[in-house]
């Protein structure tokens, strides 16, 4: 079912993608309590194409864990699954125990297409899950809350450092919070600008950012371009 055909309704099948059986069962219970039908995916395919071939036609929406590699050779994170599912107009939600630890790295990379990020435990209840699916469905239809709308703004690359997932750029978004640095995977910037990150320190670039996000973890960045230079005399 494509979300543009009709809204999600009671009994609709929801794919549960998680490499741990205990989590699949817990999520399945929430799905049932939210009045949907759980469709557990017990084998995580090696490629995303295989995964979507299994989902499409069987599920109206997706709930996915983030770290999927424990059960085999998987080259992708759940954040990518959720982002690409939403691109395909299959509403998807990221539910993970690694929300706090990964939100600035492997999740941030795909955050612009992850309408809601749920933390397993604190957000593990049927009402919260149903709300997240509704938000994902709305975005698949092109309806965004103010906190999710992108605005073209200036981003200053203040510094960079090595992190657990590679080089991290410490950025300041003046239109969001001018005294707060936000971690962004450096490759998100360098891949767009074709410029090494050390040559961008102190420079201003532009990007689409949801500047009304209430927390740093909910910020997303996309479409980096070189920003305006500093006016003469500054």
C-alpha cells in the first residue's frame, strides 16, 4: 500500500526490522496495542534493495532499529532504511536504544528524512508509536510541522575533531542558537563542497536546516553550499 492511496488504518501491516528477537517481540506488542498488525522481519538482508523487495507489497509502514549489524553482514544503518522508506512513501519510524549516542553521527546523516526518532524505553509505548507513524505519514504527503520545516541559513564551521564514527565538524547555526555548537559528520559537508574540512574551519557555508527544532538532536542539515564571504572591513 502506498500512503498516497489511503491513510494508515486499523489492522494495517507494519514491518518491524530489528536483528534482536526480544526487541522484535516488544515492538510487535506496541504495534498490536496501537491497533496495527506486526510483520516481523527476522532476517536482515545484506542489501537495502533486498530489504525493500521484502517490505514493499507486504507492509503499509516500517519501524526500524538503528544498529542492524549484529545478526550478520549488513552494510547499512536503520537510519538509512527509515530515510529511504519515507522517500518511497512508506511511512517509517526509527526506534532504537542508541538514539542519544548516535544522533550526532550516523543518525544525523539521514535525519532530514526521519520525521521522528524514538528512544527505546522512554518512548516505548503504543500512543507514542502511533503518533510517530502519523507524523511520518504526514511528511510522506508533504505536510511538515514547524519544527521540521527547512530554512536556508548560514552555518559556520567552528572546528573539527575525530569522533567514534570519523571526523566531526563542530558547527554553529546562528539562526538556531548562536552560542551552541552542533556536531555534524564532516563528510556531509565535504562531499557536497569538495573541500577538505580543515580548509573550511572558520568559514561560513549555507545549508537547509530546520531551525525551529527544539533540541540539537532534532536538527538536520542538507544541501551544503559555500556561504557568503566576510564583508570587507569586518
